[in-house]
């Protein structure tokens, strides 16, 4: 996956982006996917590095042959996180949720195309249902190892326009997604705060709750929410891919602290250990 960042950042045509993503997934991971126009076309490098960081986190606690369950909130049409996770780790299984009919259709097709139906379940949800609903209920694993999420960054179309002008986000990330993928009330901060509030009820039902953050300004607000809820076991990791920077926030109600699991493109910025 070397030297592909410039290709992503310089390309805003959906067809070209889709071809690039499909080619990288086939070459580097043996994955075949189909992407619908009008939905996000995921850049492979930073998606891979989020999964790779989670691999390192899980290896710090689990033996390689232990079964691991993860939840991807808003899996999108590509279902790229579950596909990458289950391709990289033979003992992992994933549940991916989404609210968009077209994205669900393609996500299920992509899972089937890669013969991963036994390990990846795509579940329809709705905007008014709990984000972490799949962590509870009959027929679910007794405990999940992690959640992951690439939340909608923006709170409205005006913010998309402003950030595009400031070039805070790569052009392709602005141009190819549906509103449900890019916009949510209160933006990514409100979305992750919802996750934190819901996690207070679930607590040790999941070992590590995590989410991507697209704006550095969001980091402080999310950490303030964690502290206000007396959640002291949390960590922040920065993912750097070319000119793009993203942050992963992780929190847990368990006693085991997160070790330094930085990777080639990940830097652990802050670990709280009181």
C-alpha cells in the first residue's frame, strides 16, 4: 500500500476512486468488493491502520487462537472494516450495522462475495435506535472485544462546505458520500458522546469501546465527556497516512490498561493510568 496517498488525495472522480480502492483490496488482501456510486469510497490505508491498531490491542490481551467478536457501527456499503478484520484475523467475527438500505445491500453482497457470511453479520438499524444495541440481547456473544466506528463527521451541509474550503478534509471524502454517512445532528462529537453514554449501561459487556475522530477539535470535547462520566481508563491514538491525520479514542470499564500498541502509522498520544 505504499505511495498511494497522493493518488487518493488528488483524485475526486468516483469511478477512479472506486477502481483504486478495489484494486488495493484485491492486491493487498485478496478481497473483492463492489461499490455503489453515491456512497463513501473508503481510502484503504487509513482503514487498514485502524484495524491494525485494534489487532495490536487484542494481541496484548488475547492469545492468537482465542475467538474475538467486534462491532462496526455504520459499516457502509463496502463493509471494509469487517472484511479487513476477518481477513487479517482468522479467529475474529464481526457484526456491522447500518441505517441505509443501499449500503446494507452492497455490504451483504461484499461479505458473500468474499465467503465470509459465517463470520460477518450485517444488521439493519435505524437512527433512533441505540448505537450499541447489538452488544446486548439473546443470541449475541456474551462479551465483545471491541467496537469500532467511523462516525459522520459533520453536523450540516454548511460545515461540509466550510471545511472543504479550508481543505481540512481530503476532497474525495467530501464528494462521494451520502448524507447519512457524512451528516449527523451535532456532528461526530455528539455521535461519540452517545456511544459513551450508552456504554455506561453496558460497561464490561465490551472490553474496549473505540471510535475514529476526523477533527482534532473533537478530541478535547470527547475526552471531557469521558472525564465527566468518571471514565478514567481511556487512550488516544493518532493515525497518520500521508497528509491525512485521524484520531482513535478508546475507553474501557475494565481494570487492564492499554499498553503502548503504536504501529508504523499510529502514535499513542495519551494513556490515562490513575
